[in-house]
C-alpha cells in the first residue's frame, strides 16, 4: 500500500513528483489504460554494491541482496498482474 513507502523515498526530489508507488497502483493504471496485457517483463534488481562494483567483485552479501529483491519483486508482479493477463 502507499503507506508502506518509506518517507525518505516519498520526499526524495528524484521521486517527489511521482505517484502510483505500489505494484497494485501500477496494475490499476495499466488496467485503466489497456484493459488487459499479453506479457509481463521483469528485470533483475541491482543492489547498491552490484551497481557500484564490477560483477566479479560482488560479495555474496551483495549478490544475495540483489537476488532477494529480484525474486520478491517478480512474485509480487505476478501476484498483482495475473488477474489482468490474457489467457495463453
């Protein structure tokens, strides 16, 4: 829910003009604009370490943080988008 978005993100100048903070809000916007979708694309998340260091210098902790974020975001996207996905 929007209440779950950390205050430092909501007030960060990079995001302050943004809305639709949650996956559910994005789904509602997509549904309003398109009705349904045929495909859903998900990309791997990057942790701060993965972005700032060469791949081969990534620590196990940094790798696991990125994989954890990616796995959770993928499941969350599926949970919310499957209801508006076309069969097949």
